[in-house]
């Protein structure tokens, strides 16, 4: 992934916008729709035509739902989206987008920006991945990370994998699950601890998913309602 931004230390400045802009590639600016700003981007061949495609995380310049926090400042809840552009002979064309990415701030929660401590988007060997991080500044000890894995097939970006990793910041206990949406198999690592050398076990189970989840129809903000995890 080519990050366009660098992150502010969330432990000191968690209430501030988490991105400070560095230099953005001109091609990213050229394909960004009017009224949106690039947060991060990645390049690579996604549809096996040997051309360099682009995936961008974009944020709307203005919020559609203004909300004031208790201190009178504006909530940073501008809409975000993940947009993928295929390179063609006529230039870059929008191939798919999703507008359910969580915003930087949500009302009545200690959750920090899910993009602030994540890898964001990456493209590697034709696979598009998105990581979101759910760090609670108060009210929770767990620190989960979600990684969504997409592959272009049958003229759509199919969800082929989902990884869930979390650890307890006090005990160090880890939760590590990996879902393969092609085989409907779940791999779980049991007994791991971030602070200790522990004996672990690998457990395989089946899971159900009746929906054909794609980048276009997945709901990142409410993912667990979409399959039997």
C-alpha cells in the first residue's frame, strides 16, 4: 500500500483528525471525484490484464449529518468510501465502490478512527485487502482488527477471506480467527498470548454464509449480520 498520510499518535491526540496530508500522486488527484479527499491508496493489477489498477480510500469534504460533541466541536463523521479504478486504454474507470466504511468519529463512543492504526488498503498479487482497527480509548480492553480480502472474479470483487485478530491489553490473551469464504472453513488459533510463550492449538470448523458477499454489497459498518460467524 502507498499511504498518502502519516498518523498522529492516537494516545496523545485521539480526539484530533488522524490524518495529516503528505504529497498525493497526481493520478490519485485526477481520478478523485469532486468534493472528496484521498486518505490512502494502493496500486497493482487486480483484473489480470497487466495494467496498474488503483484502489483509494476517500473521505467526503463535508459531512451530510452535522453533529456537535459535548464540548461544542464538530464531530468528524464525514462519509468515507473505498473506490477501485481499472486502468483501460481510455484512462482509469470506476470498477467498484463501497460507502459503508466507518467514519473517523462516532457519537457517544470512545472508539478511535478505525483507519488510524490499521494497514488500510493493500494490493498484492491481484488480491485487494482492507484492514480496519477498533481501538477503544475508554470502556474496553480488547483491540480487534478486521482484514477483508477480495479477488476480482465473475466480474465482481468477491469476498474470499476475512481475518479477525484481537488481544486483551491487560491479560495479553489473543483471539485469532480466519474465514475462507471459498471453502466455508474457519481456522482458529487457541491459547495464544501476546505477553507469554504459550502452547497453541489450531481448530478448524465450518461456517455458513448464504449471501454472495462482494466489495459492492458488504457492509463494513455492520459486517457480523451478514454471515454466521
